[in-house]
């Protein structure tokens, strides 16, 4: 379970009693009405609705807005790493910053397990407290960051999110037929807030039935006892299409009650994926040991994820998360930085040989297609998609910049050994002549900086090998290319 609990101190000057609250003009409204009003205001003023979310402006975000305006509970349907959880959490931005609730002491009829609306309490304790104190009833304020909670479906029990009869309360003499006998789960405790259930298809059938009742009747019923009260909560779900659409995983009645299904997707353009990767990686490339990342290395890193999503060896239903690209980008930069620290190179520049380390950050992030006729290990699959990515990017550079002139240098019997811990001067000794086209092709000062030139050389060599123009041999962690 994850909850966002900040316990922010509410600002001075807010009403402290029900009477003062009424005098301020505050009026009760449902969570969905609150969200609708606040997103309408944000749309009218042109505010940025979902900070940090890119690539969804014309697809996903309009569907979310429509769902909120419709007052629907929503399902976020998509493969892993498409930002479903982040989108759900960001909906809390459209709640009021501060929401009042009755400040009921814990010793008053056992207290209230929920944040009671000061004007419309729903529990026995809340109703009695307001009746007794009327306009003098004290209130406190609930920050919107605390009005969102989420739970991961696997292992979740009915008592966790709906509730259970509390044996301790029964032992104290409380009647089983009253709400005082109940221990409330997470959803009732999020009364007047937002609750999100991740990986809905993995939720036990009994719990799904409990959720169905909440979506349908907006009340809580525990173990069939005649104890129920209406709760106000927006319910969100997330799921992978492969499991959500599988018969028997989600009960039809629950599916039918979900108002809006928001379908997410991976970035549809590589540049957009690069933007997401670099934003989420959030690396400081400066400091004592700076790193300069060539554009082609950034493109190859992102293309590896694209190739994995298309690979016949990878389970397409599971997907390849954006976390795959982010972790590999960090690994690539860290490998270059380690070389810079060890060899005293400033700046360090990532090379193709640094990608050898992405096995460590990729393992476990790909679900292999075990039903295919060609069985490969995860390492072999990573190597295959890496080679495909290098080939795609290299051919783009050949087409765009005429790299054939550079390639000819490596097709005349030259044998070059590369490695992630070889100093950049090693490459400089092997390749003396650098045609002027290099600087144009790589948009970096390849002719003047040995570290940049080393990265460019490895890119050309790997591209020629991926295009079957030169051969490659690996021995003791070093790679040799030759005609």
C-alpha cells in the first residue's frame, strides 16, 4: 500500500468551527464535483494540467479530462512503464488544497474512522457530535496530498480495503449489528478522497465484489451485516490489457461499472522517448567528472527499447517499460564516468562499449516470449536488440551525413581493438586521419577531442558490423573489428 501523507499544517485564518465555516460561504460537494470544478478552472486559465507528462496531449489527457467532467470512476489500461500510476497520482492536484472535517475526539463514541464532512457527517459518532455541538463543533483541515491513497492488488484482502468485524470491539460488548463493531479498510477511510487500485486483474474475486458494491451503491457492507453507510470516494484502477481482457480475471459487473477507460501507450516518436528518458533519469552530467553524451548514443539507447518492443523474442503483451530506457541510460553514463574517474579523462564520453554494461540494468525488465520457436537467453535477447538498434541508427546517419567516406577508412585492412576501459588516446594512435565530414556528421568536435573521437569510431565500427560490412571478435572483454 502507498499513501501520500504529508501532515501539512493548515494555514492560519481558516475557519475553526462549523459556524465560522458556514459564515465563510463554504458548501459541501462530492469529490467528483470538486474535481470537475477545479479541472474546469484549470482548463479555463490554461494551466499545465499534468506536469512531467509528455506525449499524451492529444491522446490520453483528453480522455482523462472527459472522464473527470463526466464524474466517472476510471481505469488506466496500458502496458508497464506507461505512466499509469503517475497519472492517477496527479489527479489529486485537482482537489481543493484544504478540505475541512469535524475534529471529533477519539474518546467521543469511539471517534470517527473517516474525515467527516462538517455539514454532512455519515457515521454515528459524526452525526451525534454535530448534533451536540452544532455551530460550535470544532473543525480541522485536510490537505489534498493526504486525500489520495493507492494499493497494489496482489495479496490484498477484503479487510484491507473494505473492512472487517473487529473482535476486540465485540469483546468489549459492542453489538455486532452496529457500525461500532467494524474495523474500516482503506477505501472507507478515504471518504472524501481518491483511492487507486493497481493491477486490478490480480485482485481476489471476493474483493472485486466488494468494489462492485462501492461503485454501484456507494456504501460499505461487511460480512452481510446490516451495517452500511454511504461513502464519497473516487475510485481509480490500473491494469495491463493482456490480463484485463482475459476471461475470468475481472468480474463483468465490476467492468461494467467503470465509467471511463483511459488507454495509455509508449512514446510514438523516438525523440519523445528520449525526452522522457533524459527527464526521468535526471542526471547531473557536470561536476568533478563531467560527461558529454553524443546524440547518436542517446538515440541508440532509446532505439534499444523500441527494438525490444518489436522483437519476436520479447512478450509483447507484457511490454517494455520506460524504466528500461531510463535504467540503461543511467548505466551508460555511469560506465563512461567510471572510465573518466579511472583514467582522468574530462569530459568522459559514452561509447558503444559502455553498452556492454546494460545487461545489468536490463535483466529482469524484459519478459521473454517462451512460446516462440527460437529460445534465447535474456542476455542473448538484449544483445540482439542492441545490435538491431545500432544498425537502425547507423543507417540513419549514413543516409543523412554520407558516412560512407568515413566507413571506407575502416574497410582497408584496419584492425581495431575497443573496450570500455581503453583510454581515448588508444583510438587516436590507431586512426590518424580524420576526414572533415566527421564534425558535421556527429555534431561534436570529433577532430579535436580524443574522447569524442573514440566514441565516434566505436559507433562507426559497430554500425559497420551490424550492417555486415566488417567482422567482430570478442576476447577477454575486448572487442576487435577488422575487414
